[in-house]
């Protein structure tokens, strides 16, 4: 009886928690969170993590990241130039 309870805990609590890892990876790469969560439940979280890793970012997410990095560069240049102007 105790082993049945232990297996139920593993299947219904711990396994879905491991399936959150690929879902978070999908979110950071601009992919469907719920889709990858359910796919990792059906297949395995380890396999879907590798697939998401090798697929990489979507084009939209990549463009968004590049624009954000360019905004940071512009801000850093402004801060650096203001710092140099005040020192002179």
C-alpha cells in the first residue's frame, strides 16, 4: 500500500513539477508554454528540454531581444558620455 502511495505522489506531483522546466525554457525562447508543458507530460521533460534547447529562439523573440540590447547600448553610451562631460 505504501509503495502505491509513493508511486502516486511521484506521478501526480513530482513529474508535473519536472515538466515545468521545459515550459519555462519555452517561455524564454518565445514558444508556447502550455503546448510544451503538455508535450513534456506526454513524452518526457528531458527530451522536450533538449528539443527546445536545439530549436532556439523564435524570430520574433530574437528581434525583441536585439532591440532591447540596442536600447541598453544607447543608454550606456549616454551615461558614459554624460560622465565624461562632467569630468572635463
